C-alpha cells in the first residue's frame, strides 16, 4: 500500500483491508478503523515511532482521545484489551495533547448516563482541539487516537474543521460490533460514516480485520 511521493496529491478515494503499513506516510491522510483489539493504535504507534526515529518529532502533534478503561471494567464486559493510549517516545519533541475522558458505554448503567458522559467528553475534547497547532506553526503532522469517542456527542464537521488542514493526518477509531447497539452508537456511527467519506475522498480508509 506504499504510495509514491509523486502520486500523493492524486490519490483516488480508497477503502481497503490491508495489513502491511506503508513505510512513508508523510503528506498522506489515513483513517484506520476496526473493532476492539484489531490493532488500530498499534499501527499508528508504529508510524509515530518511525517518524520520531527520523528526527521529525518537532513537526508532530498527538491528540489522544482514548478513555480511561480500568482492566477490571473491560474484563467484566467481556472486552479485555479495550482501549489503548498512543504515547509518543520519550524526549521526542512531539506535542502530546490528552485529558481524562470517560468510556461512556462501558462505565454507564443507563443510556442517559452514557449520553451525559459523552457530552462531557465532547466538551473536554473541544478544549483540546483549541490547543492544536495552527497552520504555519511548524507542526504539520497530526495523529488522532480513538477519534470515535468524540463522535458520540460531537460532529465530524466540527472535528474536520480543526484537523483537515494538516499535511499529514493519521487518525484511528472504532468501527465494529463488539460494543453492541445503543442510541449512542447509532449517533456515533452516522458521524463516523461522514468521517469515512471524507477520508475516502481525500486519503485512505483502512478497515482492520481481527
């Protein structure tokens, strides 16, 4: 799936299930999706590590939206391994943006409670979005981990208004069945579909298979 540099600006809309990550993602936009434990964060971590090894940390920002999920909570729901932070290498110069976020559907006993936590998450993430480096800052590479947490209460349009301008954009999020159905999931799925359509037009969408 490596895309030569000369072809980057003319990439056709694409969705695939490739398992071999490209070695060069600079100048590209990738949306990595899959179910729990499909390797979304692992793949992004590989790319982040590669770029930092090339000495590009000062050009990179990481927006990590993964919620705090105690292992016991995930185990009780039959979802061991759910969640995972995208941590930059130590002393890499990467701008690391994160905050404490809920896992609404895993930590709530009612739909109303889940919706309230999703709204709290969206407000906290909106504050992080305001801290993203602006064009011309020198940071032109953005990684977004667990983007779909925002889409439980936020919109793809609002999100893209903040992130679409990055020359290199690597985003991952949930797209699967293991969390079951709920009104919150239906809302998130609709917004995620809009995000998928954007990346299909402007970059690549990869659906990882467990």
